[in-house]
C-alpha cells in the first residue's frame, strides 16, 4: 500500500506528458491550397502546361491538377497554334520563358506547331517536396442525350475511357465504379468528383441521389457558363447540395462534400466571359503535401472551399462546429449555418443560425441531421464568376457524435 502514492504520481505524469504530444501531432498538420479542375492545350485550354503551372505556383498554390478531357499528358502531341492575337502572343511568352526547352516547328502553310510537354517532362520543372505538387488527373467526359456529364478523377493512374450508359445516373455510377475498381486494383488513393451539375442543366439532384459512393461535387465552379446559382426552374449548387445531402443521410450514405474549383480554360484574357484561374480553390488540412495525405484529409472532410475568404480555425468537437476567419482590414463577415431537420427532411438546407463577425459557432440539436457553414465577406471578388460576387467560403458538413 505504501507504493500507491508513487504509482499515482507516475500515472499522472504519464497522462500529462501525453497532452503535449497530442498537441504536437495536431500542429504538424498544415493548410495546403489547391485547385482540382484545370485545362491546358492537352484538350480545350488555351495555354501550355508549363505556363499554367508557373501561374499557379507563382500565386501561392501548393498543389494543382491538369484535368484535360479524356486524356492524360503522355505520349506525343503537337498543338497547332490558332491564328489569333492572344494565342500568338501566348506563344511568344512561352518561347521567351521556356525557349531553351520548347520544341516547335512550322508547317508548309507557315503555321506554328508546338510539341506539348508530358507530365513526366514538365512536373520536375515545378515540383518541390513540401512546397508544390502536381497531381495527375483526368476529366472523364461523357454525354447522355446531349447532356455533358463530366467527372474529375484526382490522382488517376490509368486513363479511363468513355463507356456510356442508358441514363445520366447510370453513366455517373459507371464512372464511380470504374474509379473504385482502379483504386482497389492499384492500392493508390484517388477519388472522383462530379463537375458543374448545372452546366447545360445536365445533372439534377435526383440523378445524384441515386448514386452509391459519391462523396464530392463542385459547389462552386469558376466557368461563366455553369449556372452555379441556378434559375427559376433549377436549383443553385447550394440548394442541390442540401437536397442530396439530406437524401444521402436518410439512406445511410456518407456525407457529401462541396468543392470550389477554377475549371480554368483561358489564361490570356481575364474577364467575366472567360474561364480564368484564381476564382475558386480548396484549403486542405493534411499531414504532408502528398496525394495520399491530401486525399485522406479530404475524404475525412478536413478542408474548406473558398473564393478568397481564409480561415484561422475550423473546429468540430462532435457537437459544436466553430469557425474563425482570418480577417482583412475594413472587411465584414456574415457567418451562416445551414442544415436539415430529421423531422422535416423535405425542407432541406434551412438557415439554422446567422451571425455578423469574425467567429461563430453552432451546436447541433437532436433534430439536426447535419450542419454546414458558409462565410460571406463584404470584399468584392477580383475577376468574379458573376458581377457583384464577394469572397465566400464553404465549410464541409458535419454530423453529431450522438448519432
């Protein structure tokens, strides 16, 4: 019995010594800025991979993809430079910057063709461990009854060809299944996300509700033709998000996460009619800047999407979701919490709470299926998707640990 006090002291010291280790483990994670939807001359973008990577790296992105339509940047591809001032000026800029590595030729009609760099060729020019990462991606582009059905696959290892199907939902499900099959066979983390559902009004909430294994979609896409905000007949991306989210949880499916992306195609002319870089991105809280770490974090919901608002903190303790903004001088913030009640799931995405300020929190009630947050700033968005847009951020949905 005389040894009990000593044992008790050792136990207490052991317990106390664990706390700093836990904090150190938490603090080892970092926020990484990235774009998951971008195009180049490998499909329908209007610039060279090197110029695009240079733009993102020089604008403080940590990771980026080139997600060209139904192609990977491999093999030999020559690009005929269109006869237009912007494309010809782009070629001159390319030669000035990368002339020592550029490969180009002139055809019999006097037109310039450029040999595009493959991923294996251009990645070493930009990648730096822990500083900048390029993730291989594909935009799997299908169609059904003239509706464009586009899905991005991050960290894809082998090209997935078009397969088709008998409905919108079947084609989307085929894409999800084929990505899962490739992931299972290779053991390499990767994920599919659904692109711009309202582009040509192609994908409805009902189409997405049918799916199994769907985890990510674009709540914000910077292309000027994707109808992020819906119209009098079709829902906005946020309304779609809540409707699908409520249906998924009722069916015991996982949470659905919303991405912000550029979908950049145009790098020479910056205006509201062009699809430019820098409009939307994700901030991922991960252990390290690797594809597997980033994907693991995103699948855990450890990220937010933004068009400019930066956060100091997101915390969820199992009951209360707390957010704190990194404020800009003279800028005000509105923090909103949205969710759906279990007793009235048909009325999805109701505003649960709204506060003005730089920090806010919401504690889930027993009747809440989930809660997600949105931060709207008073700062006008530079080169916006739509005139009048202000910088905004979307926090991923969470569920109570009581469930």
